[in-house]
């Protein structure tokens, strides 16, 4: 199996996380330990779970961690919707993030199928 860091889904998710860290740096200070923290944790959790799962000894373990990563994708989608509706990110920025997140979600589904 390919090294997890070489997977396109890992690279896309990593870049998304970096962009979300930058985007959330402009959120109100009172969101630092709330929405900012949740967005950052959910986005970094995608790759943390891919990395952890890839270091497990069995495919069922790896698949379980990919499933957890997909759960983080869902959590992230909601936090970004909330951020848009609260006016913390612009609609066009939200739509860009949403598209990228949906792409990552599809790629995770593909990875699950590829593992078997």
C-alpha cells in the first residue's frame, strides 16, 4: 500500500487544514475556544485518523479510522455552515471550503472501496 502522506486525499486535506487555520485566525476572539477550536480539531482530525489508521496492522482497523475521518468531514461541514451564517466567513469562501470538503469526502469513500 502507498504511504498515506502520498495519497491525494491526504494532501488535499492537509492543504485544507492549513487554509482553515488561516481563515479562523480572523474569527472573533471570543470564538477562540469554541468554533475556532472545533474547526481546527475537525479538519486536522481527518488526516490524524488517516495517519493513525494506516499505521494499524489490519485493513479493518484502517477502514474504521477512515470512517472516523469521514465523521470529522461531516462535523467540519456543519461548523463551516455555522461560521458562514454567523458572518465569520464570506459566502464565496464558504462555498470554496464546502466544495473542497465534499471532494475529500468522496475521496475517502473511494479509499474505503479500494481497501476492500
